[in-house]
C-alpha cells in the first residue's frame, strides 16, 4: 500500500511540475545576403552612414508579429522572438548588404553623432508584417542626406516576399526584404557617386 501511495504522490507531483512549463522560446535574427549573390553596382568610393531605422511601435517588441490574411488582426507570438531590437538588426543588415553592392565604399551603421559621412541614409518603416501562409510586406520611406544636410533622394518602399508558412521562412523573407531595400538604395547611391 505504501508503494502505491508513493507512486501516486510521485505522479501527482510530476504532473504539477509539468503544468507550468512550456516549450522554450525560439530566437531569430536577420541575416545578410550571401556575398556571392550580390552584384557590384559601383566601384567608386564614398562614406555612407545608416541611421537608426524607425519602426512602428507595434513592431518595437521582442515578440514576432504576423497578420491574419485579409484581416486587420495582428498576432503576437510569445514563443517566436527577435534576438535583439528589430530596428538595430535592420540597421546592421541594411549596412552589411549595401556594403556588398558598393564594395569600395565605407557603409556602416551610424552609432556616434561625431562620425562623419558623405551621405546619411534614413529609413522609416510603416509596415513589416503579413500572414505566415501569405506574403510579408515592407512599406515605408527612405531618404539620403548629403554632408551639407540637404535631402537629395526621397523614395517610397513597397516590396513583398512570400512568407513560406513558418517563422523560420518568414525571417528569411524579412532578411530578403531588407536586402531588396539595400539593393534599391545602393542602385541610387551608385548614380550619385559615379
């Protein structure tokens, strides 16, 4: 009888301990494009600083956001998270990808106000979301400011990629969207620095 009571007690205790546990969160990071896939757009040299990316408040959280197809409802995943603030990752990925397209230029994220560049790039994201079984959309604006403080380029961002059905493939799509933006900006910069 003591063995049965001990066994039942053990099973109850095990059940109570497992109720509060859940699957561990998965953490994701944007990645830059493979350098072998980047076409050189200009061999000229200049210094380009990428300012902090401005993102909407709904994206400014560790949890990953998706949108139900054909609705306005957003889904916040507690189990799928960014490894660091999305704006920081986007800033660094954009700089790394642009540097591949403009290999003789210094292209880097601007962290210190004292750093001097020939051009500064500002990006304002309005939307970066979509349905896992649909497309991920990146919309917003980007600007280039010269060293005299004048806005010399203003362009709209409106690009999308298939999400692929999972959070893993969605992050790859996000990375490709940042690369698409990097290529768009680099193409315009190449015309300036010829």
